[in-house]
C-alpha cells in the first residue's frame, strides 16, 4: 500500500486557501449565491475536499465570522472602558 502523507502544515495551508477563496467569492457574489463547488474551484481544489475541513457551508461561515465578532466585541469593550 502506498503511504501518501502530506507535509506538516498542509492541512492548515489548504484550509487557508479555502477561507480566502470563499471570502473572496462571498464578497463578490454573496453568501447565498456561492456554492461549495465554486469555492473549491476558485481554490483549485476538488469539491469533496471541502468536507475534510468544514462540516458544511454554514460551519465555514461561523468559523470565518467568529474572529470578526471577537475583535469587534473587544474593541467595543475597550472603547466603553475609556
């Protein structure tokens, strides 16, 4: 059996490619008009690979938005403390 291991960091790099491609397409087309197949094509990856990184399009969206909400909340808290 052929052992096809990926280099360290490969999964993280692929994940970042998906995040960038999806973010770009969501900004251009909107969330509802952007499918997983389009995101993966834009990232030059196969559609099935999406599900190795995210459970669904919605789980991607939550992961993408969470850092923004955290930053915004921290900014709001620091502003109100001053």
